[in-house]
C-alpha cells in the first residue's frame, strides 16, 4: 500500500514526523488566524501591552508570552527592552539606595542640617545618602541585563532598594506612540 506522506518524510522515520508535526502545530496558529486576523503585526496594541505586562509579572518566558500574545519572540524581546522604564524606588520604609555597602554602613550625619530624614539614625536611611557620601559605590542589579530585562516578576522586588527596570503597559504605549509620531 503506498504511503500518503511526502516522499521526503517517508525516509526520515516516525520520530522526525512526530517532531515536524509538533513544530507545525506550534507555528501554524501563530501565522494563520490567531489574534491578528491572519498575520503577525509588528506593532503592539494597548491590550497586547497589558497582556505582556501581566505575563511578565507572572514570570513567563518570552517564548510562552509570544505564543499567548501571537507575536514573534524577537518582537516581545524588542518591545520589553525598548519601552521599559528605569525606576529609582526603595521598598516600604526605605528610600532608594544603591550604595554597595548599604547593609553594613554605620555613617551618620553626612548631609548635615539638610537631611531629608531628621529622625534617621544612619545615613543609609536618607534619600540623599547616594549623592552626599564620598565612599559611595553604586551596586547594579545584574538581573536587569538578562532575560526578561525587567523586574516585573522578580521575587525580591518588594525588598529591593536598587534601580529597577519595569515594563508598564501605559508608559510603554505612550512612549511608542511618541516614537512613531517622531518618525512620521
């Protein structure tokens, strides 16, 4: 009985056909139909940006986000890197402080009478510590430079006093629309 498979697929075996079928089932919904009416638009709508923000907070991989949103993997990566914002915030009760030795620092009264926290025992609790300390060495969180490039899904974000990269859908949409206006 003649096989109904493509002649090239007959020779490569069952495992390869299985892998090909799984690959095709993954790619086909993204290209045909899907959310964008049959094509993958390179521009993000506001709703897609909201979904992206939600998925980043859930710590999903770019591959999974791309599948759910119906966009190319590189489009997701480019969107996050291009439109994320750097935010200098502390955590509740602590100001932004990027001093590398902030946990062990015992300096007091560096900013003198201009201190923003008069009740602060140590300068590390003052928002101006980074600007006034002669020994200041900035600590940079290296997680911001690896995938997913943002702190949205980070487990330590509530206790972090370092500079954060955050993807905010509303801010990203405004930035993108300003960027497209500049081009035209």
